[in-house]
């Protein structure tokens, strides 16, 4: 079935449940996309066999009526998460050949929810970078190009650059990222996808290579807010192995989504008041009506890139 890699997490989940296509068809489509997209250098390790095994399990579960929340959804895992039996390097040759004998809590939660793993995603070495140029395995490239006709390679941001590039290029419907000082939010903005840094402690840090333990937090990166909500529900939860884990119920984030922001206020920290910024732009105002639809977000370097251009590029890779 064509077009499967253009679907997000919710559409894949619902399509598998409804019998519109099989989980194996989805896994095969994304495995092929990962192979075609190697020029982006988004993945450090490809695990098509793991994705296919999870897909076959999902198809069997559908037949028996025992589907899990993420059955049939293949994901990419940032190389900062320990993955049992699969090389985990945190973007460094120091850890080359390291195959953990345990699974990180976050990736384990996703697998337990029925997700498959397409592979490990490239990143700045030990998450110390914001352009994905410090990886021992080479820089990650953005699937986007400039709007002035140039074909110069662009950065997808970092440190979760492989994660961002994989989602933007339709190599994965969703991925894990980590954020210490912007490493989910910045790359998501660079490539026009959605990324969330959850409240500290919502997602366990156990099995995640540390950068700054009092700030590090795992989070989802996907095509839109709904897909991130679905992922985060599976990722989050109390973990006794992490002393900073929050012992709180996991909200039904997907079910509680609402586009109505009337009556809410947006606050701007006073520290953001800097010379040269007009005061009128810094005042907090109540929102009195629903916002008008906005165009698809892109990074400043990619403003003006059309969906058609992205489609052509994805076809090329």
C-alpha cells in the first residue's frame, strides 16, 4: 500500500485497528524509507528486524482482539537511550560496540505499549551540541533546502537532530528525543515538526545517558501535537529506579486535547525584557478568540519551502 509513510502515529494506530492495512505493511514501508534516506545520516543503527517482529505481533494481536496502545506503530529511538542488545553510543566512539543488557525505562515503556523500533537515531556527542555536527558518526542533514534556489545542506538542529530529521523526512512517524536546554524544542522548530519537553520527572531518566541530570528530560517528537500526546502517554509514568521520577497518574493527554485557548494568558518572563525590544511586544494579554489557522511552521532558514518541494525531496531520498 502506497502513502503509508505519510501517515502519523494516530493514523497508523487507527488504520491498523480498523484493518485498513496491516502493521507489517507499515513496518516494511518505513524500513524501506530508512534505507532510502541514509544520505541524511539520521540513523546510527537500523533495526528492521525488530520493527517487523513488533509488526507481526501487532497483526496477531488484532486478530485476537488484544491490541496495545501503540500496536503497529514503528518508532525511532534517540541513541541516548539504552536499548537491550542494540548498540548504544550517545553519538560517541567512546561507547562504540556497547550493547546494553538492559532496556531504558522510556524505550521499554514504548515497546511494552506495542511499538516497534526502526533503529537508533544520530545525535550530538553525549547530547552536547545544538546542530548535530559533533556526532562521531558524522553530521545529520535536514531534509529541507533553502528557499533561494540554493542546495546547501542545512542543519536539523540538535542535539536530537537525527530524531528531527527522521520525522521531517518521513523516515519515522514518531521518535524519542531528550531536552536539557532545548534539544527537543530547537530541532523540532528547525524542521517544522512538533516536540515536547515534559515536566521534569514525568519520564524516567533510567537508562538514559546523562548530560545534566537535574535538567535532562525525555520527550516525544512527531508530526503534530496529537501524535506527541499519544507517545507521551506511553513514555511517562512513575519509575522507582529514578529518584526524581514523579509519582503521579499519567493524564489522558490525547483525550484532553483542545484547540480552544480563549481566556488563557501567555506570560513572558521579565528577564526577557532586553534592550531594543519594544515594550508593547512584551505585554501579556488575554486571548479573546480562537486563533486563525496558521501555515505549516518552518525554521527561519527554511521559510517559504513548499510542501510540494518537501514531497519531491522525500521522493528523491
